[in-house]
C-alpha cells in the first residue's frame, strides 16, 4: 500500500463517527492559503468561506474545494457582518492562520519584543484582526494557528489580553509537534483555541516511506515507465549548483542563509531516507535522499501529509510556499475530530 493510500485511510478513520458526517457546520477559514487547515473541517459543504489575499493560493483552494466561497480580500479590512451575510448566519467554526514571518526563528528581526510587532505596521498585526473577527462572530470553536515563537517576548500575555478585550476569557495554547501525531516531517506550531486538544499519538513514517513510491525523475527515470503524478515535476537547477547537489551527503546542506549575526541555517539539505524529515518550510528546499535533484512540490506535499489528489496551482515557487506555509491536513483532521464533537 502506498503512503498516499495509507494517508487517505488514516484521515477517513480519524473523522469517522464524528458529527461532521451528519451535520454540516458553517466554517470560516481566515488566511486560508491553499487549504490545509480546512481539510479536516469540511465535506463538500456550500457553507464554507475561505479568505486570503494570495491569488495563487486561493486558486489552489478553489481547485480543491469547488463548493467553497472564496474571497480575495484584505482581512484587515474585512467586517464580520459580511461573513454572516455570506454564510446566512454566524459560523460554528472559525479557523485562522495569520502571517508568522515576523515571529519565525529564521527572521533576523524575531528578537524584537512581541508588542513592537503585533502593534506595529507589519503583517504581525493581522493577528489582532483575527481576534477581532472571532470576537464579533462568537463561534462555538475557534482555532488560530501560528509558530510557537509568537508566545515569546510578551506575545502570550498580549494574546490573552486581546481576547479578554473582545470578551473571550477561555483560552488554551495547544503546542502541537506534528511528527508526534503521524506527520512525516517535524513541525512545531501553537493552536490557540477555546478548546484544549489531546490529539492521539502515532509514529511518523520515514522519508522513504512517505515519498519512496513516487516515480523517479531526470536520469533516474530513463528505465522507468512514466507515471503522471500531479505536481511531481523535475525542478531545473543551474549546473554550478548541481555540482554541489551531487556532492551532498545525507543530512548535509549545500546552501546557508543567515538568521542572526552569529547563526546560519542550512538549506538544500539532502534528507536521510530512514529518518523523519526536517520541517518543510515555504522558502526551504531539500535534496532527494537517493536522486541528485531537489524534491518536487508533490514530495514536499507528501511530507506535509497532503494526499496526491490535492493539486497545487500557480507558479512553482508559489506552490512550494503554499505547501510550506500550511497546516498539515493530517493535523487538521485530528483537530476537527475533537472540535466538531463539541458543536451543538
């Protein structure tokens, strides 16, 4: 059985028996991106609204959720009354993944106090708009996803204070390490919610298990019968960089970027086939464990638990970002299983 088939079976088993099989809830996904966060919460519902400012990500979202209402809007200028009018009432669930770049460890400016960022002029202040809309809509369940570093340098207290400001006092900061729940790559995120989640644990697959059944590409594909897999296309690399790719050993990065005055972070790392994959990020690229090439968008998606039926659209660089900036669908399904059981 391929990993993709196994993943679909796991996702189906996680949501079987929960109320989403019988009751269609109204769901809003703010900063929806490609739709990884939505994956576990909707089942062909026409009462689902997705909002983002990224046109390429929205095109992917619309391709995979054809019955959803998709808005290309600046959430900073979005009013909750527009959402209620579109859905025909208040949503039962609000999901949100406001931009995390200003809090990411890879950002050299991440050392600054959280207040300077959240109350500043950058994208970090969009967190306040997510809280504002949640306070207005009063959903039965809300979940805000972000990097765990958002809680540092005063971020935790600011978030609590802003929720109290809109009348919400029941706040839980759920730290989720995706690989501990079966995701093929490491990913630490905080899910801020009015619910405390206890996701089931399972061992994650290795890199080889996750992507090893995909067809080889380039010179390795000469003796193989071609099989069309969405988003599984060879990524061109300049010859000067290919020389470094060919020399790269398992676990070694051939490129580096600076994240502080004294620290750099490896990029273009050759993954170890018998181990868990490192965190899949939008700007990062990885070298195939046994082939001398970069991983494809599909391989990134596999390592983020996306089924092969989920197709990414737009420029290739955007597709990589769509995968790396999303919530793994497997985690979405686990969250949905618990969240939807509490919908009245």
